[in-house]
């Protein structure tokens, strides 16, 4: 890291010793379609609200547009936050969140950390410790207790470097993947 601390809002250091990375779907189609569905739903609800009050057509249309805008924003924001993986490192603890699943892992408890490339089949095997939203690059972690944790991220190097500064043992980047972990390997795993 440079001598002067860089303050950014995401995908890096947020404040001294606090790091955050966000990985969203590369295709935002799901997010926009969800927003569109919310707009249609809101528009229909707004129109029928005007029907019940026997408003004139221009006023019904305005009410429908207003409720459609609210519906769009609500469903768009909901889909945007649902379809993203957030990694936050603060006070030596890595917190990974996807949807409503959160995994907390102290940096000092990581015995293996490595880069991986996940396939489409990895996305479909959901569990509380598999935080994969799409095929592509990410990280694998194994804790001292034998927990296997995966997360999609485009910022693997930055995450690993920040983990080292916050207490992860450097050997976690040198040892091969532990043989006692019974997990289907990703499409590609960093070889050591």
C-alpha cells in the first residue's frame, strides 16, 4: 500500500483498516427486469386505485405512473442488493454476505486462502458458506475448524493482501488445498 491512505467508497479501503468489496452480477438483466415487473405491478395497482375513486382518466394515469415509479424503484433496489456478494474486512474479521446469508471468519483462523474459478454448476450448489452468484473468479477459504467457504469476487488479490495485513498467516497462501476437505473442486483452483 502507498504511504497516503486512499479513501474510496467501495472495492477497496473505506477508512483506515476497513475494507469492502462488492461483486454484482455482470449482467444486470435480472435487476432491470425485476424493476420493470415492479413498475407494471405498481402501474396496475395505481390504475385500479383510481378506478375505485372514480378519478378522471388523466388523474388515473398520473396516479398509475407515480405508483409504477415507486414499484420500479423498490423492486430494482431489492434485486440489486439481493444479487451481489459483499466482502467486508474490519478488525481482523472477514464478513461475507450474499442475499441474507452471512459468514464471519477471523483472519487468523484461515489456514488456506486461494484463488479459484467457479463454473455454472457451482452457482447452483447453494449453502450457507457458498457465496457464488455467477460463474467466474473468486476465492476459497478453509478455516481451522474445517469450514469451506467460497465467494465470488473480481478483487481476489486485494482481498488476500488486506487479509495478510489484518492477521492471516502467510502460510495460508503457500500450502496446497487441504486434502481432508470433502468439497467438489471448482472449475479451476490455484495450484501450489
